[in-house]
C-alpha cells in the first residue's frame, strides 16, 4: 500500500521529490473514480488533493492511517475540518503559494471588464468597426472595493493603486489598527459602503455559513450602475442566478467568475449566454509559476508531517 496518494494533478517535480523517500500513487484521475480512490487510501499516511476531492465521510473512514492531508491550494471547504481535527490529521494548505497568481488575475479582470473591448474579435472580423460601442473606461481614478483583506487582498491592493485606483476594503477579522491599512493606503469601510461606493468589487473570502450568497440580488442592487464584479474566491459566495439577472438587466456592468457553486458548470447553467460575462475554470490561482510553488510547498508540508516534525 502507498504511503502517499495524490488524487488530483500536481507538479511532476514535486511528485518526484516525494517519490525519493516514499511509495507514492500519483493518479490525477482518482478524483473522478470514487471506488478506486477509496481503495487507494486504505493504507496511506498522506493524501494530497485540490478542491474537487471531497475529504469527508466515507473517504476519511477508508483511510484509518491518514496523518497528513496536503491541499494544493488554500480553500478548505471540500474538507471536513472537524473530523480531521478529531482524528489528529494535519490539514496542510499551500498558504501563500498562489497569492500572486490570483492578484494578477484580478488586475487582468479589472482591465478587461472596465475597458469592455475584449470580445470584439468576431465583430471586427465580420467587417464591423464598432469604435463608439467599445470605448470603455480606464481603471485610473476608479474605486476598487475588496471584500476580504487577507493575503490575496493585500497583494491586489498595491497593484490596483499602481494603476491609479483608490482602494477600500472590509474585513471583520482585520483590526482597525492593523498596520496593513496605512502601509497599503487602503481605506477600511464596512460591507454596505464597499458595495455601494465601488466601481469594481473583488471577492477574497472563504466559503462559510456567513459568506454563502454574500453577493445576492440585494447586494447587487446596491452597487453603482455599471460597476463590475470579480469572484476568484469561492463559488458559493455569489448567487449566480442573481448575477445573471443583473447582467441581463444591464445594472451590473460586467463580471468575471472563476469559481462556481458546482464545478464544472452543468449544461443549462443560468450563466449561459449572459452578456458582459467572462468565465474561467477555477484557474485564477494556477499559473505555470504558482503550480510549481504550490507543488513544492505541499510536498514540503507533507514530508514534514510524515517525518514527525
């Protein structure tokens, strides 16, 4: 039986690093083969997953020797944290490894959504010349609101300010005297003010009971006309039906969604055919560079636990 089971894709160099000292089963397709996954973890000491593997219930029961759970990313909503704590299983997110990738994704989204010119290829190739339709807006002088002011929000803020934006954030878990507010020139505001005062809203919160559908029809109705929304946090934070309705109505100026309540999206999604919408497949934190960092951090985390440190 393997010491380590890796059930989703991981940087090959990190896999080979673990193989030097441990018996490793690396099969990125295990996440989609429930019975094979249950059999694979029967004797393992460490399991490595991304966001799709549901580490709870039957899977935990099938792994009685599990000591370490490596998470190739930072979100933990696919993991039964209470059950892991009760069994003494170390849950090991790759904290910090993808902050830069997500921050750059957000900046790219701001530029695309506010400018609004990047879906014109078909029209131009068809012989149209819609310059007046596609003038769009500059980011300089606009106000960015961050919902959540943790590591990724703090990586986004200076990049947005470098483009000439003013930045405000809300986060009930960051104290008013935290040095980051002044150091990054970010204004602390409450949730209502952030939603109603921002030209662009970017979400950086985990999915919890408090944050599920935080951005719903009511919140969207309070946003400035033409404001744009970026969600690279967790899908359930946004009510997808409400976003679709606001985009169709033209009250929301645009949205870029990287995460969804159910992944992958099913046929017939409420988001199908919606205007001014950019969809990506949970890729914000995954660049070639961050992929290597995430793998290396996760391998080191798992190794540390298995070595008793």
